C-alpha cells in the first residue's frame, strides 16, 4: 500500500484483481468491445498506449486548489 493511501474501495479492489489476473493485458484491451470500437475509429495506437506500464516517471498529484500538477 502506498504511503498515505487508505484501504482500497471495492471498485479499486476489483480493478486491481482484474489487472493482476489478466495474462496479456494489451491483447485483452485491444480485443474488448471498447478497444475494437476505438480501433475502428482510428485510435489503435491510443489503445496500445493505454496499456503501457512504467511509461512515465511523473505522477499527477493535486495541489492546494485541486489542480493537477506533476508529482
């Protein structure tokens, strides 16, 4: 668990279990209904980017007024 993070919500726990239980995430997302629809619309690369891991060292955080800033 991350420092400062509380227990996972039921939705977050379900998402985590799904992620950890999927052997080929990129293929699963690409062949899903939404992935196929996005590919049909010309967003094949966006679907691939959505499943990249460790692609960025930046983490968005909220500043004092609720805006996102690099963390």
